């Protein structure tokens, strides 16, 4: 044992490519952090587990996620897994964890790594471009997803869902985003720290309220510039001048949409990590779903899962005042980037032929 503290990680492999990419991330993280630093506690859950046992999120799994230091999740969802009433189980596991652990900030870094081509030519690193490096913070517990499961369909004619924006829900996610912008320390080329509020304040009262609460919280962060963008306009800006952005906070549905758009500009879902964070818990998983079309064939890219592990290490390092763990995270990120930059191993979703297991070995080999 090293003299460093160790961390217990509730680990849910889940469905589809979940097990393959989770095992890859576990191998890389364990190697980077050294023996005894991380204890992966395997717990069941997901659509496949529902088919086998009748439970999506077993009590023991929820308990582990609540009590251990962090949660690492593969992916949830299987085509054909349905409840007795015929509705899809889908990624219910993930949704339940989100609400039960109150993971209100869904953090999606959008960063163009060396060796990855961006479809945006002016920003492509291979083209000596300006680079892309910003973070989307998606509100994860309310907004347009608040009526989850409780939307109504009237006589087969009219359907409605509700958009809920609360002061509590907005101020905590805004505070998280401003704090992140202040800690990123001016990642922008102009040296500024900027937090952009993405909404539709011109059309809907709920979004106007979202904006006004963000504005109020801004008073606590005088060093960070506040900026506003309508959700439709930002889809254009994220393609034309992504280097303007530092941190973006968005209502749940808008955050979902612009995160996928952002991911597409830096190589896609197979490379994009995510962290869902609340005051007491953090859950980390790749931004992609369970990709059943390629599951079990060693074709998935483990990069998103590994980079989600990097986010987990940084979150733990911060929370527990453990800078050594932060350095291990940096080493994993550098190893991933060096493999992608060398170009000998290219995952399938980036147009190559490298298998999940080969990519894992290459990244393990690159860990300095
Ligand atoms: P969800 O409903 O959970 O968002 P989805 O149906 O949107 O899932 P994903 O599983 O995210 O779909 O992926 C869409 C497609 O992208 C997959 O079918 C797969 O072909 C490809 N893909 C996703 N993740 C990866 C990965 N890690 N490596 C390689 N290809 C991937
Ligand atoms: Mg999807």
C-alpha cells in the first residue's frame, strides 16, 4: 500500500457496451493510481438486470452509490427490455440514480484533443486551428424533464408535459457553473472567465426566470463575466466561434441537445466524457449510450469511459484534498491524448479499426 488514501468506487457495468468500456476504464485507472488506491465494488443494475431479476436499481446498488466515494457507470438500456405494460426500461437506472442521488449538475467537457479531427476546419488542431475547450453544465433534475413519466395524453388528441424552473434548482446549478468558470482560471485566449446562460428568455417565462436567477447568483462571482445566448442562436455560435465559450449553463433539455452538438465538434459520443454531480455524490460515465449494435464485439471505443474516469479522479482529488490523485488523472489524460495523436490506434467511431481491448492496451502502454 502507498501511504495515500484509498477510494471505494461503486461500479455498475450496465448494458450493451457498458461492461467492455467499464472494464477498460477500471484497468487504466487502477494502473495509473497504483495498487490499493481504488477499490472497484461491482454492483448490478440496468435493463439486462431487470430482465434477469425484475429490478432495475437493486437496493444494494443504491446503497453502494450512496455510501461509497463515487459511482462509475457503463451505460444503461437494451432494445426489447420492457416493463409488463410494454414501456421500455431504457436508461431508467441512470434516471433513477440522477434523482435519488440528487445529481443536479451534468458536466460535459467539450475539448478537442490532439490527434482528433474536428469537422470544424477553422478549429481543427491538425490545421493549426484555434482549438475547442469549453464545458457545458446541464441542469439535471428539472426543466423540461421535470414531468418525467407524468406527462399527459388527453383522449389521444392532446399531449402535454410541464417545464419547471425553481429558484433552488437554478441557483445551485448556476453557482456550480460560475464556480467552475472561476476555477478554470481563464481558459479563454483573451484570459477572461466567462459563464454563458443558455435559455429562451425571450419566449417563455420559465426561461426568463432561469436567466434572472443566474443573474442574481452572478453577484457572488464578480471575477467571472456573464453572457447570455438563446438556445437557437447558440447552436450557430458553437459551430462558428466555439473558442468564445468557457462555461455554459443550460436548462435540462437545451443542455441535452447542445451537449450532443458540442460532442460532434470534437469527435463524437465515443470520445466524450460526462460527470453528474450533486453536493454529496458524483456519477461518471461516457456521454454515449449502450450502443447495442456493437455490444459484445470488442468494437467500442473505451475513450469516453476512460476520460470519465479522469473526471472522477479530479472530482475525488478536489473533494478529499488529494493532489496526487489529480496528478494521476493528468497522466491518464496525457496517455489517451498521446495514443490518439500518434495515430497508430484509431477507435472505430473515429474511422479506425482499433478494438476496445487494443485501445486499452495502447493507453496502458502510454502511461508514463
Ligand atoms: P441513448 O438513448 O442512451 O442516448 P443512443 O441510442 O442515443 O443511446 P448511443 O448508444 O449513444 O445511442 O450511440 C449511438 C451509436 O453510436 C451506437 O449505436 C454506436 O454505433 C455508436 N457508438 C456509441 N458509443 C460508441 C463507442 N463508445 N464506441 C464506438 N461507437 C459508439
Ligand atoms: Mg442519445
